[in-house]
C-alpha cells in the first residue's frame, strides 16, 4: 500500500521523533510505499488565512498553490499514519492547522443536495484511504486524561472513522504519562508500535 505518514513534533531528538522513524522504517520493511511528511521539517504553515477562509467552499478554487501539493499526497495514499504528541488534551497546533487547511470541501468531503457548495448533506470523499492509525504520547496519565474525556482518542476513533469510512476503526496507539515512563516502558511502546504497524 501507499502509506502517508504525517508527523507533528518540532524536536528532532524527541521520543516522538523516534516513533515517527520507527513507523516509517517498519512500514518500509513491510513492503509498503511510504510517503513521510514531517510538518515541522517542511515548515508547514498552520495558519488558515482570511483569503482561504473566504474561498473555503469554492471547489476547486480552494486548492491554492500552497495547499495543492499536500492534497495530492493525501489523494495518492491508501493508508494514513499520524504520529504526534498530545498537548493540552489536543493536537499540536501545526497538526490542527494541517487538518483545517488540507481537509477541504471537495477533498475530504463534498456537500450534496444543497443550493451551493456551502449547504447540503456532508458526504465523505477520501475513498482512497483503506486504513488509518494514530501513534501518540501523552504527558498526562490515563486516569487524568479520562477525566478530561480524552479528546484526541475520541477524535481518532469517531471523527477519523467518519471521515475515512474505513472498514475497521482507526488504530489508536497511545503512551500515557510518558514523562514518568522508564526506558523499559518507552522501548516497550516502540516495540508495540512496530508490531502493530507491521500488520497494518
């Protein structure tokens, strides 16, 4: 499969970057064609501009030169893997901006039955995606995160499944309380990620 791996962490020596490398290496060794995207390394601009918002529903005019290359990579993929930390119980800003700017009308969904491109019934449009996985780390422990409702897990299991309409729900591989995990636990999670993605 063609697997698009999207990473969102600014520090090249971080544990999260090690997870990204492990994902790319494992998928490549399993025979997949991997398109690796590190949003920070590419200098992705997470800010949705005024012009982009005004033209958000203008299909296909909303595919500006700034976003079109990322849309092409998304459309070429058959599977997606997102590797990111959880900060303040949400996505890093750069990853949220990626979703806001790239998952556009005419790309991730279409609106049918309305009078224009701004109304109607939302229909998922990324029919090329067959499998999705999230690999993530939390500073908070599982209990504290559950009290907050664990928004990233809910988004992965609900929004992502509704968006991609894969046969199986997205895999969600999470390491909680990572700052209090020792070397054995960190290495164990790396091994888990490799094992799960080897059979993606």
